[in-house]
C-alpha cells in the first residue's frame, strides 16, 4: 500500500510526503493505520482524530481530508489530506 499525505494552507500545498508499507503485513486496516502514522511522523504533525466522515470519504474515494479542528493542538495548516495511490 502506498499513501501520499499533503498539508494545505488555503489553495497552496505546504508539504507532501509518500510512504509505502508491505502488503503482507496484517489486515488492510492495520496497513492503513501504519501508513497514516508514518505520514504524520514524516510531516512532523500529530495523528488527527478520524471521524465517521473520514471513513465515508475514504471508502468512496480512497482519500480523505482532516481539518485543523481534528487535531488536539493548534496546527500551521488548514487541511491535511491522505490518498492511497497504490494498493
């Protein structure tokens, strides 16, 4: 599984990172969680709160975004987006 993560401030991309995990490691959910945690570490941000809207978006589009209010601490960006680019 390969995931990209992007930080947006308005229409501009502040930073973008890509991670890949071995598809033989655990369940799909385990791999998704591992990718999310690794992307957040590379971008030096905390892991956001995953809401039901994120599940709906992810199931439908293989991407979802997190708003600044889904983080416990203040952030320097407006939106964090993850997207699966390869399974």
